């Protein structure tokens, strides 16, 4: 793998192409009258493009940070790391400067334009030849890392799918148990309602009997009251057996 095929430089080239188009749009914006509809359209396009480029640069800078934790693992040295950090910093500053100029509505002066040219030359600077072998090793390690990460993500997705399937089956089982409990509660509620109706009916009958007994006891003497009490006791036992034991 040559230095031009290094993942860092591949991404760098893509970002640089985006920056070049971004600069062309900005130069068009500079030439447009401030109150024209085309300038308003270009303003929106520049602001949107700046956010996209800044995100790409930030992601590339994160990759550089990861590599800086163990440079020997990726076959690069501190000089190469500084060069990559300088490129991402210059790219970020260039985009932010253009974005700030567009937001404020003021055109950049000749000094700013000159600074952009210098920054672009810095961004386009190719790696030193003596870093080619190091970049090749870094690129191979980076490819292996990306491949292993992809396999790990696929494995995690499969595990998550299996866990979701198990969770779905558990939810279905719990739902079935819930329906069974609901049906059982409805049956118990019907039994309680029936028992309540039976109790009300029995209570009405007892009230009627008590009234009749009271009338009879008034008409009967002491001996008749004792016999009546015995009769009521026997009747109560019979009713108790009929209601609670049948």
C-alpha cells in the first residue's frame, strides 16, 4: 500500500475535494450582490457545507488521537502525528473563517484570501517520502482494525437479535398468563355476585320468618314460646345446612 492509499490520506483527499468545492461556492458568494436571492441560496449552501466538513475533520482528528496513544502500533512517529494534527487544525480553521465571514455578511479582505491560499497549500502538502513505509504499515493495521470492528458489530447485532427474540417470546408468555388470570378473575367475580344474590334472598326469607315468629310468640304462652324457640332452632339448622353445606 502506498502513502496515497493510506486511509488517512484517502479521507484527507475526500475532505480536501469538499473544501475546494466549498471555496468555489464561497467565491461565487463573494461576487453576488448582498440583496440577491442567489446570494441567500449560496449562504445556506455554505453554512450546510461547513457543518458537514467540520464533522468530517473532527472524525479524522479523532482517528489521529487514537493513533497517538500508541504510534508504534501503527508504524508512525511524532513528526507524522504533528503533521496530521496540523492539517486537521488548518482545515478546521479555514472552514470556520469562511463560515464566520458568511454569517457576518462581510467579504474577506485580500489578506484573508491570501491566508486561505497558504492554508490550502498546507492542506495539500503530501507526506514526506521517508514516512511512506510507516504509512503503509499504519494503513494495513487500520484496515485490520476496521475489518475486526465490522465483524464485532455484526456479532453484536446477531446477539441483540437473539435477545430480542427471547424477550418477545417472554412477553408473549406473560401475556398468555395475564389473559388466564383475567378470565379466572371474571369467573370468581361471577361466583361472588351469585353468592351475594343468594345471601340477599336468604336474608329476606329470614326477615319474613322472624316477623311470623314474633306474631306467633305474642299469641302463644310461655310453653308455646319454648316450643317455638326449639322449632326455630331446628329450622335455623336446616337453613344453615341448605345454604352453606349444599
